[in-house]
C-alpha cells in the first residue's frame, strides 16, 4: 500500500499512521514542517524520505518502525525523545551537510556538539561500542533494542543516563562512571543478559550492592539486573523507595522481600517481572498506578497489618477502606470474581491481563478506570 500526501500539508499530527500494518510507502511533500508525536509509531514502513524543510520530529515519531535507514535533512531543528527508538531494522543513520543542530559519527546520531548521544542504530552489526569522550548525556532509549551489542564502554564525561537507555540490549555487565549524577527510569530494564551493575569508585550519587544499583545512601533501589540467577531477593532495610522500572523484566526472581520502612513503589517497578506473590509492608503509602502490572506470574498480593493506606482481601489489593480495587493478581486462580460490596472505584488497570472469564460488579460502583480490563483476553462476561 502506498500513500502520497499532497503538497501544502505542513503537519502530520500525532498517531496519524500509528501501527499501520499494510502501509509500505509514504511520500511526504516539501511543505511538511512537523511530524507529530507517535505519527509512524510501530508502522511497517521499510523506508521514508524526510523532505528538506522539515523542522520538527516529535516524540516517538518513528519508534518501533521498520525503517532500515534514517536520513536527517539539514533543516531539522528538533528531534523528540524516542523519535527513532527500537527501530530494530535500522542499520545506519545519516545527517545532511549543513544541519546546525545534529551530527553523526560512525553511524550514531548526536547533537551538533556531540555532547548528547541521541540514537544508536539498532541493527548495526557491531558487538561492542565505545561512547566518544566528551559525551555528557545518553538520550532516552538511545541503545534500546540494539540486538548485537554485548559491550558498551562509557566515558568519564557521562553525567546523565536517560530513561530506558539500555533496555532490551544484551549487555552482560555495566559500570556506572564516576561522574554520573542522574539515571532515568527503566534505564536497564529487560536486559536479560545483565547479571550485575557496578559503580565506579568515587561516584557520589550512586552505589551498588550484590550487583543491584542504588542511590548513594541506599534509600532508593534503582535497578535490579535482569539476568541475575537469584530466585529470591531481600531488599536492604535502608530502602525507602523502589524506583521506576527497578525490577522491570526480571525473569528469574520469584520472591522479593520488601523492608518495613519502604514508603513508595514507583511507576512500572515490577512491570513484567516473574514474582509469584508480593507482600506489602505496613509502611508503604504510595503505589504508582502501573507499579504492579503486568505481572503474569503473580497469584496474590498481601498487606501487612497496620498499613494505613492499603489492604488486601483474598489476594487482591484495595485501598484501606476497600472502596477502591487497585490490583487483581494476573495469575490468581479461578475463572469468576465478584467485586466486594462497597467498592466504588476500579482503579486504572485493576484487572489488567487477568485470567478471569466473568466479573460481577457491585451496584454502588461509580468509576471504572482507564484500561481497567486491558488484556483480559479470557473475559467474556461483566455483570452488575
């Protein structure tokens, strides 16, 4: 299938061609100035010519697209986060001569000053790569899904590692340089070969213990290495926060013991982990809406007596007053479930991926949150 966009069109708006499975070729007019957020997200386009005159490429514009190469025109001034992330077939990136904002070195996309590494081509054949000296920031998802890389050397100049920077790569080990001051969420998620994370001596912001990454004071657990072979792990007593994506994609762990004193579980903290049960300490007061989903092996959530914010009943998580159903365990046995009387809210993603075939809702229910039944593929009946 081919599509030709007529001359005079200046913007392709967000999600315009998102997920198109038949569209093979798109011709863009010279009038195009903006490609919006997620415009070609997860499209099967093998190639696209970006016209001279294009100025802005939005966040996630070509994320997960099937592009084999990317050429940035001289006119482009802005490239959003994740714009070319996880393009698994992309072998090379080039930038037109005269572009004042971006540059390329050895097929890798940088800002003009080469202080920020924006995107590594995912299908590049190299198995090792050394980030150039002088680079201070690794952009969000910059190495994500680079399937051939098993080793990356980071320079001492690095200060910032963006969110999901190394996700879905095959790195076996990684050392955080001395000068790093900031690491984004899920930076090391789904790295199935990563057995340990280490921190260079002298780093004042981060530390490692038993291959697990923490802030310097060990009050925040930042990342657990996905490829570690342990089946059980006890979070240190000092930890108060489980960071965003900290256990994301961890396939071996079945049990994590959380300490009394833990107060917060952040976004996607246990996303796609293999835990079978989870017990919340009495001290936990904040759980992000997506912190416990999806967890395809989770059979039960329990809450400690004395928790003033959460409660559990029959393995299902509620708020303290049991007026909000927060999370039904994905792998909990049984095909039917009756939401208890008194529940007025089903939280965002409450039954995400559940194995239930029938759910009965109470008469007093007032709100069904976004994606409350998302991916509940066996669900055939919802009744009041």
